[in-house]
C-alpha cells in the first residue's frame, strides 16, 4: 500500500506578496497579471478577498466592486514565486525524492519508503505543514491517501493550514458524497454530460456502468470511473525523472480522420489557441518550446519539439511552429486521427527584447489577446474564432478549451 501526499500552498501568489509586504496582510489582496491594465485578470487572492467573494479569474474591476477601496492590487512577480516554490521543495526533499509538481504551488510526494524514518503519512504531512509555516512563512494544506487522485482531493477539503487523510476505510464516506466536479479532470463540460445522465456525485460516477461512460466520454470515461473508485495507480515521479513543472498542453481526437494539411492546420490552430489562452490565464506570458504530437489512423504516433523564434504566448506563433513540426515529422502513410500541442520552458524573469523585436507590436498583441480573452470569458470560448476553422462546421463549433482538460505530462507518460 502506497502513502501519497498532495501539498497545496494556500493562496500562493497572494501569500508570497503578504510575506514580502506584511502591512497588507489584514487587507483584501489580489494578484493580477497586468497592473497597468485595469482589465487585468485576478490570478490569486488572499483569504480576506476570498471571503468578500473574489474569485480567481475575476477581472480587476469586479474584485474592486466586491472589496471596495480597501482592495490591494499587486502585479504578479513570477520570478519571486518560483524562488519561494523552490525553497518549499527543499523541505519536501528531506522526506522523499519522489516529488511531482503540479503547477508552481502544488506537488505530489510518495513517502512510502520514508514511513519507518519519519512516521505515518499524517505525521509527515503535519511535520511538513509546520516546517513550511515556520521556515517559509506561508501555509500549506496536505492531503494523505494511497493514490494521487484522492490525495489531491484531501488537500482541497480543508484550507488553509490543514491535513486531511482519505483511507480505504473512509473514502466512500468522505469522497463519494462530493460533487462530481470536485474530482480531478472533471471539467465543466464533462460535469454537464455526467449530470445529464444523473451522475452528480463522485459516488454515482463510481457506481455507473463503465461501458456507458466510455461511450459518452471516450477513454476518459474509463479513467474517471477508475479514479472515482480509488484505483488510480499512476506513480509519483522522482526528482530526476520529473519533466519541466511548467507545461501546458491540449490534445484532441477529431470526429473524422484528417485527410490533408489544411485539415491538420485547422485543428492545430484550435489547439494552439486553447493552449495560449490557458497560458495567459495562468499568468505564464512567454514559452520557449512547442511540442507537437500526432496519432495516425493506424494508431502509430509521431512527435517532435522545437524552439519558438522568441518566447511568447501568442496562438498564431505557437500554431505556426506546431504546424512546421508536423510537416517535419509526419510521413502521411495514413490519415491523422488525433493531434496534441503543448508548450513548455517558460520565462519568468523581466521582459527581454531581441534585437529585431518590436515593443510596440508586442504591446498591441498583448492588448488584443487580453480583449479576446475578456470576450470569451463573458460570452463563451467560440465567440471569436479564426477564419481558418470555418472549413468544417463541426470542428469550428467544438469548444476545445472548455471541453478538453489539460493534464500533467507525467500522467500520460506513466499511464494509470
């Protein structure tokens, strides 16, 4: 039996800002991606702002309406957040080398081999919690379980500064009554599909017919059924095995085979648009590397990665590079069944312009992206689309960003 922890640094960005500037601790604080632009998206908030109703993803003026003039707005400093994240990770490394990051503020830890040295999973979790509070100055919630999915559920259940254990003896009581959308990888679109067949809790999902779920959701129906029953066996990667912790990607199996490059270009653009939008939502403004994955109708797979001309979060540039990679790697021995696009190797420091870069052009593109993001947030992801996707109405009408969840790379690499 494994012992897995999932640690979640509470209100991480806002907590770091309050640590740096103690006089704002007793005020509502929001961290935004763009301080000079009053349409900036709230990336994080402290508990005071949360209690006032502020939500991650609110635009700045919405947060101001909820908190009034006492609201403190801070521009995100990702270099500082990464620094603090690394300091916390050093504490984790005292207890295990099996650490897998899930974003900058969350990690899974497999402490199975450490139980004889440091005590039970709950004891290790509480030790880590106290050390992070004392040595770093922020709080962490930790879930303890025998698998990664339930460990993450545990860390979400009590916040801030808490430990929750989910065991084989209590998971049905604790987990199965939760809304189905609380389960990792159940996004809004999946939730709606499950709700339509009467599945509203994790327990109802666990007790559903797996075949029905597969017919409705594809292979992810089987995965979600496995997760809801506590049968996730995906491993926690070691420090040496771990891929770059900052990776965002999306993949899609289309309703029909893609028969030519124009078909492929259309789907790559949709995926790139989704990935770019998720980057900006996460406050990740520039990626250096694009990854392309293609699956043929004969189920053979092809993949390639390459550097962008310069780091960015622009869908057009990401799509252009991904299509270039596709043309380099795909042999066209059969039609294309599925495609995936991801980006990694993010920049966190101050903006650096290359010799031929145009500051004015970059600023115009940033503002255009922000305007599009705002419209999509209000009216739906398909309200604005590129002309390239109008070739196929069924593909055009797919909400790639809303219906297809972003997954950690290690999950697919290691399987379930």
